[in-house]
C-alpha cells in the first residue's frame, strides 16, 4: 500500500546545507564501448548504437579496481569540508547514505570516517537511489533534536560493479538492461543550523509492495553467497509506471503545502535514470526543462549521488534566498521531495 508523509514549511531559522562537494572517477566508459563488451561476452548480435539510442546516455564514469564506494565518498567529503573551511574534527555527525556499501558489516560510514580522521557519531542510511536525500533528512532531524551540531552527509555509488557484462543469452540481457545505465560518483553536503532559510519542507510517498520489481538481491540473509544475485535486475517498465502514478501526487502536495510553484525555484534537481524517462517526467509534471540540471547523458544513472552531484554543480551560482527543489526516485519504491533555501 502507498504511504506518504511530509513536514510543513518551517518559519525562521532551521537547518541548512552550507557546503557541497562531489567526486567522479577518472575513467570514462562510452555506451558504444560498453555495448561492444557486452555483445562480445554474451555472444549477442545487438544493433549498433542501441545503448545510447535507448537511454540517451553517451558516457559514464566507472571506478578502477582499487577504488570503492568509500573512495568516492571520501573525495566528495574532503571537497565539501574544504569548501566550508572546516576540519574533519568539526563534524559531530557523519551519515553515509548510499545504495552501495564497501562491506556488509561494519557500516561504511566508519571506513569513510577512518579516512577523514574525524570522531563523529557515524552511521549508514540506505534506501536505494533516495539514500542521499534520506540521509540529509535524517541529519536534519538529529540537528533539530539537539543530538548533533554539524553533520556531514556523504554518498559513494559504484553500481557499475553490478552490471551484467556477460549475459547468458537474450533473456538475461533484457533482465539486466537497466543496469547498463549505471555510472559511479560521490557527493557530500555539510548541514548545520542557519538563521534563515535552510530546509523548508520534505515529503515522501512509498509503494513498498513493489520492492521486488528491481534491485541487487545478494549479500543479505536471502542470498548471502550467491554470485547470481550480485547483478542488478529489474523491470524498468514497471518501475516507470509506479513512479508515474505516484510522482505527480508528491509534487502536488509539496506545492499545496508550501504555496510554491515552479517559477519560485531557481533550480529543480531530479533523479535521472535515462533521457527518455526525464523527458516523460517533464511532460507529466510540467516542470520547466530549463530549471533542470542535466547529468544523465554524461554520467548515466549515478544512483543516490545524482542529486548531490547536480547540487554541487550549481551551488556556486545560487544566491541567498534562492530555492532549490530536490525530487528523488528510489527502488522499493519511494518518491521524495525536499525544498531548500540558500541562506
């Protein structure tokens, strides 16, 4: 069943994003090169340019063998701290919020913290591609509750390692096709109390009955040591239908609560899976395309790092009073909105 929750606009001061950072692996993999590798390994005859035509993705970044999710999170975290003029010891809450982990146990937050040299309360938050927005919301709540003073929320995503590069025939190829959109990236934000502006509103809607539609099902208690379940599989069409049914309702409620319309936002950050999906989102919602930050053709689907990378790319152009809308879409499934005003 569907479940939604939201928080209304907070007057006066609250908790805001005061610095951002992002980090990309150096290696660039083109869609044509990936398609060649998959076709050769799987013995498939694929039409030339299929991957790029179907997804609108030309390139993506992928990690090297000695790079991990924590590597990307650390790179982004160091840039966010440097942008804020902070030392790692100035942070008293570290939230690693990602669909990708280095290990099943302990929390990857501890690996990031060890690399930073901080001593903060450290924990993981995971909710597929909405992990980073959930992490921001969690950190904000802890600061408002007086449990933390300054938080660093980080993500490192390496979904390229879940791509099925040698499918055993057309059926496996189709089942794992959504994985060919993936790219790797890291992002980070600093959160702390602000005198005005900050995070004004959050909203969510979940449709958990669709949890099995897509994902990576290995590594947990259901499939603890099954290599087959370490690959992404999913029904992209069903996921798209779920998001289309629920996404507009979440946005409608946000606009009703806040009294804000599209023209009131300097930028609108949207999770991006493929170019056709993003075009469909614009068509259904009426969001002005010129307010989007387009990343998917260049970086692919970078999972929960998507909104953080987009924010880092436009953060320098924002001025106090500018509002930014975050729209997150995650497997499971969930849709999230977050309204932030630059202080």
